[in-house]
C-alpha cells in the first residue's frame, strides 16, 4: 500500500503502470482519477487545495488500510495533491488491485467516498474576476458513506 | 493547547494556529470561551453544524473531553477527492 500527499504533479500513466507492474498476480486493477474541472459558469482559473499536514497522511492511511482489510485486495494506492491547481490538472488518484474486479471496483469506490468526506482537504475555487469560493460539502457525499 | 483553523474558519479568525490557555474540559466549553473573545471568533463559531473538530489529529465531536489533548483543530466539512 502506498499513500502520497504531495504538491507536485503526478503522471497517471506512469503511476498506473508502476502499480500494475507491482501487482502482476492481481486479476484486476481499477484506477480512478480526479481532475480539476471548469466551474459550471466557466471562469475558473485555479483550484486551491488546503490540507491538514499532521492529519492527512494518517487519515488516508487509515482509509486505505480499512479497504485492504474489508475487501480481498492485494494492494492499494492513494495519491492526493494540495496547493494551487489549474483546470485540467490531476488532483488525485486511487488504484486497487484484486483477484477479481468486484473487489477492485468496490474498494475503489469506498476509497473515493471516504476521501471526499473524511480526509482533511478543503478546496477553494478561484475565478477569473478574482472571486474565491470555498467548495461546500454535499449532503450526498456524506450520505454515500452510509452504504458502507 | 495548540488550536488550529483551516479553510474559511482560518480566514474568518485570521490565523492558522494559536496557543490557547484554557481550563475548558470539553470542546464545546472551549468553543464558548473562544466565542466570547472577539467578534471574529463568534462569527467563525456561529453555526457548529457547519464545523468539524479533530483532537490530536483524529476526527471527534463537540461533546468530547479535552483531557490529555494537545492539539485541537476546527474546520468545515472536508472536500477531498
């Protein structure tokens, strides 16, 4: 299992390939990648991601560890960036490796649901006109945890 | 104890962290003390349902005891992923 909290960009292809190479006995690998999207009205110039350095890594590790115990996973990878990101940049990725795809898909969804609401990150949108908006959490993100 | 603020809580209070001398025994009591300090604290802590708290870097709740706690963090609901 690897957890990385980083300011630097990462290469999706390189990370996915390295994960696959490290898990050649897995029958299935699932990856999910989050990307900074344009605001609905357009005009987004950056997404600023703040985090709680002392807590972030610990929280992500606990979430990934729980996924490893709960599903029949061979391995898990979580990368999450912080700092100022432009539209189109990759924010984060998760990868899961399992014997069968059901475990790999479900564990990846679990990781994403918990990352959204239980990992100490906060996003702020910076718009072209200079306005800044903290992204509000959604009730459905919190509700998503109840299915696990 | 060390008190940390993140996101709009940090912006409203105006500092990312500060040392707070307190005899509060619960998070709720600490919040009451902070609210009484200045308007910026009262504004930040106006609606506790919009806030989350972590004690020594573990998510907790406002009823929790501060016994033995070294670091308290206040922040809005998280928006990772």
